[in-house]
């Protein structure tokens, strides 16, 4: 039981390049989330998907797009990376019931030069 | 506007003593609170939760207290162990949503 997996673990991009961060969960969870963690800022929600087929913006969605490919997978795309998107990105999932916890992946460290 | 605040960036405690981590929030409508622990190069792991209808929840060495009138949350770890050394985040949920607002974290160091 792998829980929440993320790929890649580390990536270096040049300004303007694009990339997709992959996330998959094997817990049959309905809801999935993308966060970014910056020093002194805690975790901030970028996008979330309450259930398969739906996505919604979080606190900091600008510069990102997401795809809920199926119940297991939720990807985050940077179309034109900027240095301000240098961060650690975490994917999480939850069952989607009223009171539930979120389970996090190990993170993707992204450096945009 | 930081709706969830952890005003102590770091805390050092002797092994065996009590660790108290604090969290303040501004929105009285938050209805569910979580504490997460995070080790370096790993994702946050769930520790303990509390609903806004309760004022205390215990799980082994971990107890969370909620003071709604003060909009204050605290996590007590008794006794503290070196393996508890990590960054601790509190998070609060907006009612009727799946959105959590996280604090900035407190780095706990338990000294052997």
C-alpha cells in the first residue's frame, strides 16, 4: 500500500519551460489536493478536486492548471514556469467525508531558474 | 492575511518534559482542526484532530485543546521524545468545504 505517490521528486526548470507534476493515490479516496510550501508561508492550497471529474481553485491557482485524470490520479501543470514558482509541491488525498484527514505524498522540489 | 497563525517558529524541550505548541486563528466559523507533523524531505503526516464542538481530544501522548472563545488551539506532547523532533503544522477547515488553511509551522526540537 503506497498511499500517495508523487513524481518527480526533484526538478530544475528554466523560466518559460513547462512541466507536469504527477500524483497518484491507491486509497480509493474521492478528494485530491495540490499544495505548495514556501519558507515562512506554511502550506497553501493551489487546486483541489472534490471528486472525479471536478476541480476547483484554491488560494494560489494563478500559473497552474490541473487535471483529474481518473479517481487515482491528479496532475498539476505549469505551462510557463516562473522563478516565483520555485517551491516544494505536495499532493494530498482524503476520503471526502465530512470529517476526514488528508494524507500527503512525499513532495516534489521544484527549482525554476 | 494569515488566518491561522503559529507565532513560535521554533521550540526546544528536554526529553521527558511536556511540549506545548500553539496555534491561533481568526475565523470563528472554522469547524475542524488538524495537527500534522513533518520530517525533512517527507510529506506531512496526520497527528490528531478536533472538531469545533469539542474542547479536548487525546491520542496517547498527544492531546489537542481548543478554546473557541480565544480562537486558540494547542497541542500537548507528554512525555516528549527525541523522535518527536519535527515541524508541526496546525490547519483549520472552512465549514462546508474541503479547504484547510495551514499555519506556518513550529519546529520542535526535543533534546536528549
